[in-house]
C-alpha cells in the first residue's frame, strides 16, 4: 500500500519533535500540581505552543490555568479541537498527607497532544483546516479545587469554549488502541447532618447515627456505582455541644434518570438510620434529616460513528491495531460533557501491559520509557486524526 505523502511528512515531523515530546513528559512529571493550580505546567505548555506559531489565549472559561491555542493550516477545512490535561492526582501519602503525584498519565497525555501540535505546525502548509489545543485544568475529580470549582472539560463545555469547533478529541493512555463508545454518568452527593455531641449512652447523636449508616450503605450499594469519597464528624467535646456529620458520595449510573434513582436510595439509607435517633432526652418521631447538595452531573460520552471511523483510519496509518468494538468505559469522564455539545471521540492509546493507575509504580511507568513511548504514539495518532478530520466532508452525526 502506498504511503500518503502528507502522512509521511507528518510522521517525520513527530520524529523530529521527539526531544520536545520527551521534555514535556519530564517537565509535567517533575512539576506535579493539583487541580486549578497547574501554574508551571500550563505556562510550560503555552510556551511550547507559542514558539511553534500558535495564537494562545490564557485564562479561558474563567480558569486561570486553562488556555486555548489555535493554528490555521494552508487551506480551508474543519476546526478540530484537542484536549490537553496536566494536573496531578491528589494522592494520599503513607503519612496521610495530600500530595500531587503524576500517577494517571497526564505527562504522556500532554506530551502527546503538544507533540502532535508541534508536528502539525511543521507541516501546516500541506494541511487543510484549523487545529485548536484546549488546555483543561482539573481532570482529577477528587482534588480539593475540582470539588469546589468544577472540572476543566465540563466547565469549558458549559462556558462555550467548544461552540466554534467542529470536532473534539481527547486522548489518554489506555490498555488498548480504541475510541471508547460511551461511559457512565456521574454526580457527587454531599450530606450534612447537624446535631449534638453526647457523652451518654442513653442519648443518640444524629451525626453519629448518620456515621453508623455509612457502614450499611457500603454493604448494600454496589461499590462500583457508589463511592464513599469522604466522611467527617466534628464538634465540641462537651455534653450537648454542637456537632456535625458531613459526607460526600460519588454516584455512577447508566443514565441521568438512574443517577436520580440511586441518589434517592442513598438518601433513604442515610436518613433511615435516624428514624429513632434522639437529640437530648426526647426521642424524635421523624427520620434523621440531612441537608443534601448535588454537583452538576458529568454526562456520558456520546459516540459518533463517523469520527470514530476517521480516528480508526489514523491508527492504521500509524501502524497500530485499532479495536473498533471495545466495551463501554466503566467510569465517568467530564469529556462526556464536551461530547454533548460537539462531535467527539475519546481516544485510548494502548499499551499491552497496561498501566497501574493512581499508584506509585504507575507513576514510574508514566514517567519512564513506557510513558514517553506512549506520548510519541499519541502524537502520531492524534495528529493523523486531526489531518483526516480537518479535511473531511463531515456527514451529519449519527443520532
């Protein structure tokens, strides 16, 4: 089979960009920063893109460490956006402290996306369309500021960043080479119970009753569909002094309606334990009452057969085996919110040995030769995908 000369020129450009790709992996890995605090990582990536000729706008969507970098190619065509992520998970150390550690592959992810951008810039006169790199902070859902302010991809979707983009791509290191067909919905439910501290056995504290209910919730509900994220109990130490219970739960479901049903079940299990709870000397005749707050939902990934086919062709051009019919993702990603507003593909760039996500050994894998090889593969696959999508006559998306 004849090799397309544009593909060949692009792949040669990726090869020439290898030192830059490796340097990006090294920089992101050695500068771990929590969500919405990725000051050094964001600045480094912006510098790489500006040096390659991209027009960069920082602080987009109300996020100081988010950015949008745009480059027009030689001929008119479609606009393709690619997500770069660069925050580190909020890992828990052996001492119980929160420490940012790059154990989820964001070094190779950023290296691959920015590497593709550099190589595309090198051959821009041979291409059609426009590429937009969208730097999205706060990929990690458990980081403190993600919980407080929201996740980067969901916020960019809600605030119009993707409205003038024809197709969005989000690559990530995975076990197989694929485009994921869909994913789960997710929402965070937070409960707060206010009551009293008691030093007596004949008095029941509603915060402690809620705490006791958490064990039953863990036993009854599927741990793959409900994660007990955090639980705190706090209050003065004197008899009848004020006391609070607060807990957050991550809910996962196949649909938004199923999220609502799971939330209702959770509420009942937590509050039911307080049916006979007493504050002070008098027994309450009503259930324990919690104050519930819900985060905005993270939507499922919406598949697009036409975009998937173009990405699959890019995998073939890169000499990689594409898995066309993978199972759905068993978790949620805020890229799902992006797929609700623009045609999209969430792209897995695989490694047969897999990755040990969110562990110390996994951090070593992503920082080492395997991570850098994945970054180079990501650069090829994503760049070749951009070339195809930007030049394509895009048919209407499948409903």
